[in-house]
């Protein structure tokens, strides 16, 4: 029970940190994962500019939406 509670508290802190725009792409996923995610979404620099997105914003979206997938893709490609 105590272990589960600790895990829950940690997850809460991570989520809170992610909701702040100051997040760095390297915090939870490597750059590899973020770039791959952007490529999968078909985002180009132009598209990002139209959407008013910044590189930081794309990184936040990648982490929140596809954290697990990015991490798996990255570790697979880096091995």
C-alpha cells in the first residue's frame, strides 16, 4: 500500500511538472522520440508556425500524448 502511494505521489509531481510550459524535451523522452513524433504527425516547420506552435509546445504534446510510445521507439532505435 505504502509503495503504491509513493508511486502515485511521484506520478502526480511528474504530471504537474509537465503541465508547466518550461518543460524540456529531454525530461521524459529523448529528442529522438520528439522528432519522430513530429514526423509521424506530419508536422513541418511551416505547419507548426501556422498553428502558432513552438518546438517546446510540440515536445510537451509529444510527452503528454505519446510518452510510452516515444520511449519505446527511441530505445529500440538507439540500441
